[in-house]
């Protein structure tokens, strides 16, 4: 079972291949999630500097949001 946290961690580590696989699985189960909406960018991050840069920003924002909820 893939979680949003696992995906955000892979994105923060710039592990694009693992993130792409996890996003696919997650998007099938939750097609309306934010994660599902970034699937195309994750799939191209290895080859696209812009996609990688935007995903890095997205993952940092999501990471901070998740940590705020825990506080």
C-alpha cells in the first residue's frame, strides 16, 4: 500500500523512478487526489528540469503541510 507520505519522501529525495511508480498506484486508488494530478510531471521529471524543479517545490510544500497537521 502506497501512502502520500511515501510519495512525498521519494519526491524530496528526487527518486523520480520510484515516485513515478508509486504515483501511478496511488492515482488508481484516489484519482481525484493532488498526487494523481501531478502524475504527468512525475513521469517526466527525469528528463525535464522544469518538471523536476516544480516537483521539488510541490514536495516541500506538501511536507510542510503534513508536518503542520501533526503539530
